[in-house]
C-alpha cells in the first residue's frame, strides 16, 4: 500500500474516532447541537441557515483536503 493511500485511510479513521468520541462527550457536557445553534442564530425555516451550513461544510472539506495534500 502506498503512502498516499495510508494517509487517506488514517485521516478517515481519525475523523471517525474524533466524531465517535467528541460528539457524545460534548453532548454530556451540555453543549447544544448544531441545529439548536442554527435556529437560535437564524430563526426557524430561514434559508441563511442552510447557506451557512453549506459554507461551513465546504470550508471544512477544503481544509481537510489541503491538510491531506500537505502530508502526501
């Protein structure tokens, strides 16, 4: 297995473990979910909440992509 494939698999496993460990811990500490935060910021049924979510997901995806490219 080449180095790039190992890096991509390691990134996936680390993201999965971070999600599996961090989200329940944050919930137990009382941090509100993302939907509660969106409703409190933009109100219910506002299209800006969807746009904000898409921009956030896109920026995280691009950041992870740049990070994995810098390691390979």
